[in-house]
């Protein structure tokens, strides 16, 4: 798993049937200092992460296919959790 910042969401008029009902969001992966690390990408999100929130994600295809319930799912990344804001403590 790796951390990323939600930088937006995506809408599609046509998408793979395995993605029907799934929310697509744009993520910017970050390093340990929360500095952008690599190119942004799309991920499925079942947790409702909002713009600017920090999340952790997986690229484990087997777990994503199990989550979606189909073996032909073309998505590579999925949000697995929202990181709490520790500054508020």
C-alpha cells in the first residue's frame, strides 16, 4: 500500500461494464514527506474520499478483482482507507 492525495474525480459516459456503479477518483501518489511522487492516476473508491483527503491505496489486481466481483476488471488501483488528519488531535 502507498499514500496518495485525492486531486479530483472522473466521470465517464462510457466505461467497462465491471466499473458500473464504482466511483472513479484521481490520485496523486506522495512520498513520506507528502510530496508528489510520480504521475497521477485513476482508482476506484468505495469509501467516499473527498478532494484534498489523504488515502492509502493498493495495486493488487487479485484483491481489486475480488472487490469488484469480476475477473475482467481493467482497473489497477483501489482506495483501501482514508488517512485521519493527525493535526487535529
